[in-house]
C-alpha cells in the first residue's frame, strides 16, 4: 500500500484510497479542469473538498501542498520514478496527467506544442480576464460607479472570444480537430462567463456562434457532465 503519511495534507484530508490520485478541489472553472481530465482519462482518483467558507485553503495542511493557497492541487502516489508527486497549478496538472496517461495531448511534437500554446492562451488570457469580468459584473465590482475598469476587461474578453471564434471556425476544437487539454482548460471558463457570471449579454456572446457550438459539444460529453459536479456539494 502507498504511504502518504509524509505529506501533511493527508492529516486534514486522510486518503481512504492511497493508491489513487488525491484531488483537492472545488467545482470552479479551474477546479473542474482536473476532475474533467480525470474523468476523461479514467485514471482512478479520490476527491477532497477544500471548503473556502471554512478557509481550508489557508490551512497549514493545504499550504504544505500549495503555498499559493489556490485550488486545484493533486498528490499522485505513483509519480515519476514510482515516488509520490505533489502538484499545483491547473495547467501544470493537466500537462502532467496528459503525459502520464498518454491521452488528450498529441504524441507528435509539433501538434503537442500547438496544444500547449492554446493551453497557455487560456492560462494567461482567458482565465484572468474572464475572472475580472466576473468580479466587476457579478461580485463586488458591480457597485463601482466608474465602469471603466469593468469595460476594460469586457473589451478584452470580447477580443479573446474573437480569437477563439476564428480558430473554432477552422477546426472542431481549439487546438485542431482533436479534443485536447486545451479544450478542458478553456471551456469551463467560457461556460462560467455566460452562465454563473451572467455576462453573456455584456460580452455579446451570441456574436460568437462557433464558440457556442463548441461549448455545447463540450458540456454534452459524459466525462464533462460528471466532472462539472466534482467535488459534490455537502449534504
């Protein structure tokens, strides 16, 4: 049996299945990237809910795994060389799981880097910009009388959607005609922008039919349906 006792995070979230990937997460756009990836690949895992309302992300145990106090994070008991691997940052985790399983990233070097460039496009652009739109439109920013900060991020969100619109007009999926980790990284944020943030009309989402088409195909995938609900809300 795998021994994970050396990792302080297992004191707060004991591993019932220490031979499986341990996922520490919430069903946010960044969190569901990893639950969807795990569901798509079929890699066995155990999920642990990091409750923000209880400040779990600031606990010493969680900080021992991710000093940046953000979800998601994983602990793979069967990492490189057969040793446990702790890992944070959703993009890094997606790359790791893709390479570990040989799934959702091409073996061909040129095609692989095409996927990686679109993954970085999400990490550096889509996530931060859409998150700011959510802050200024749905959360505290909506009370600011000066709408220039909000409009700055709305304009950039539209521009980024325009980039994806052109790409998805040429290809079935973001990095080409094959579904990949670039899609798993990006579409949860698009779904959140138009859904949870309620900013679809604000950014003119109806003006991006190719993005809407691909989003609909993404959310219809069985693994995505399952992954979007992980971890489940407490009863």
